C-alpha cells in the first residue's frame, strides 16, 4: 500500500483527531497526524498525515505520506506520497514524489538526493603535525 | 541492613496470614531485619525517614502501591537508600513494573539484590514511579485490578455508567515549552513506566515521560471501544494522542481536575510534571521490562 521506503513500525508521536497542536513538534521516531497542527513538524523518521488532519506547518522528515491537508512546505530526504485524498499547498523538496490520481498539489517540486535543509554540516578536523622524535 | 515497613491493612490484611512464613524465608536467605507496621495513611513515609536516620539503607515496602509510594517519597532525598518491594496489596503495579509479581518470589529477588537506578516522575513535591492520571482513570483505577469475579462484573457496570455520564474537561497541555495541545479530554495518563509491556523497552530509565491523551468522543464511539477501556489499554484506542517529553504542564482552566500519582490522590490541576532522571535505586527482578 505504501512505498517500501515507509517504515510502518511503532508510531512514537500521535496527534489524535479532535486535538489541536500549536508549536514546534519534534520527534526521533515516526509521527502520525490526525488532528490540527500549526507550527513546525520535525523528525528523523516518517510522517503520516491522515485524511482528517489539517496541517498548517512545514514538515521535515525522512518520508512523508499525505492523505489529509497541508498548507506548508515539505522537506523530505526520502519519498513524499500524496494520496488521492491528500491536498498540499506549498513547496516539496524530496528524493522522490508520488502524486496519486485525485490528489491536489499547488506548489513547486524539487527533487534532490539529499535536500540541503536536511544535510548535516561536517566539522573539518585539523590534525596538528607531531614533532619528530630522534 | 534491611528494614521492612509493613502495611497490615494491605491486601485485606494478608500479612497476618503469611508473616511467619515470610520471616522464616527472609532469615533463611539472611536478609531478615526489623519489621515495623504502619498505623495509617502517611505513616510509611515517616517510618522510612526514621529508618534512614537510624542508619538503615535498604528499605523494603511490604504492601501495595500506596505503601510503596509513601516509602519512595520517604527515602527520595537519600543517595544511599535502596528500595525493595514485597507485594501483598490489592494493586501492585509498582512492583510489577520492576518484575516482582509475588511476595515469596520477592524474597528471592531481594536476596539476589539486583539494583538498578530508575527515573521517577515528579509532580509538585511528590515523586511517582509508574503513572499520573487525570480523568476517568482517577475514578476507577483502584478497582481495576480486583480479582473477584463479582467485583469484576460490578467494575464493568461502573465503567459503563461512567462512560454514559462522564463530563469531559478541556485542557491545555504544554510539552517542554516547545508545543501545546488543546483538547476535550476523557483521560490523560502520564507514564514514567509503561504498563504491561511484552518486550524489553527502556521505560523506567529512558529519561522521558510518555503522555497518552484520550480525547472525548461520542458515547457510541466510547462504547465501541469498551473492552480496551475496561482493561486500561488506552494506547489501543483509535482516538488517542501520544507525546514524549521531559516536562509537561497541564492546565484545565476554571475547572480543576483531580490528579492521582501512583494511584494516590495528590491534588488538583494545574500541575507541572517533570522527569527526574536516575533518581532512585531499586532492587529489581531479571523479569523486569527495562534494561
């Protein structure tokens, strides 16, 4: 039903129906959104936006599956899938994008192997030369 | 040196029937010590504090969840104290969380002396081991674990009546000053230790609290999920929310709600709940469900 890339394992965070969330939601694991969210959603894992969800937020994740409504940008290092009931108004930056028949997408799509906003900055290590031992 | 704080009322006075056998077993395992009986609510806490002052470091709560909770709060300020539990109460959720299911098996566990440092939840000035509850669970928790068939039937009827008459409350809940959640609530549980886990998961020392929020639904929807509500398996309900955090602030506005921690009433909302990491040394079983 979902691409192989979606990890349907344990859901660490759930915003249930009839719940309204405001602010910056951060998680290490999978996030499932069924209610109303405004702000920002960030995880290293996957985000599932259920059909009844109304999201006014930017989403940063590995993979995102959208069956509800999102007004905001999606930045995913993996795959974004907009299901037939999904509506996205915003820009999508992802490794892959699937838009099902019936879905609505208003915005710009950019495909990257590793979106720049999810790249980690690597510190350069400077190795001091060791003094010679006689 | 072991110090046993005994609740003579726990489990319907069970200690009276088993005390002699228990003392023989403890002596055989060379962990016998002073046996002191409590005389009422709040007594276990004072006795625990007194035992620490007298130099005892292993304090064993012989009773149910209420007794254990009081002993925990009595020894919490001591870095040397170690908690042991021999469960004989009507509800022994705290002991079960540490893998201790039986009083006599508990003697072997005490003797093996496997000590782990666990997190505790803190609400106001009270520490708790397993969970904090606001909502439906506060009205039924102590009756959930009754083993009598007749009492189980009465419990099911009580739950049904509660579902049909329960008045939900609105709450704003803030998590780690990062985000807030608003909802009409049926029940809110904040777990330090998740109950009834089948697999090893780090819960008692993972440095986080888990909030499980059951939003209020139509009575029909609640009745459809009756069996999960009966068993307290709120995480199985399709209309829950779940969040992890180190700090959780709960405000119910003009309508304060009762708050229970480890099945004991501790006050009303608003409350701030914090995780206290590596706060308490406890003697655990290898059957525990955390590392």
